[in-house]
């Protein structure tokens, strides 16, 4: 898996994290979704990683993904920031996985 951060997304993330120490996780959240295949991706800043998390290759900001949830994601993805919607966006060459991806500070 390889994730590309656009310049806009990296800059916005830097503003949000500013001075905080933790690990950035691409979380595939299934709470309240009814079943595991109906998950929603989000960016979480956490102080500790769960045992199942695996570091993925990126062009910049280090990012972790739950190994068991990688099956629901594409091999190559891009994280962008949409200024008009004030949110992150997760997409791949084949699809938009989350057009309005949230960021949560879980520290």
C-alpha cells in the first residue's frame, strides 16, 4: 500500500497537529455502521498504536493502518484536502473512498 499526501493535505494536517506528538492513523471505523464492510475512513491522531497497526509507505507524513482493515482499501491512494468543504478526501485511481474524511485528535 502506498499513500500520496497532496501539498494541500500535508499543509492542513501540519496546522492541525502543530506541536502535538502522536501517531497518525488512517482508521477504518465500523462503529455504528452495522457491519465491517460498511466502514468509514478517518484520520486519527493517537498517542498509542494498537497491536494490529502497520506503517504504510507515504510520500511524507508517516501513517498507520490496521492490518486487518487493509483489505477494504486500495493499493495506491491519495489524501487531499478540499478547501470548499473544509475536509480531507481519500481517493484512489479507481474511486473516491471518502469524499469528506474527518480528522480526530484522540490524544
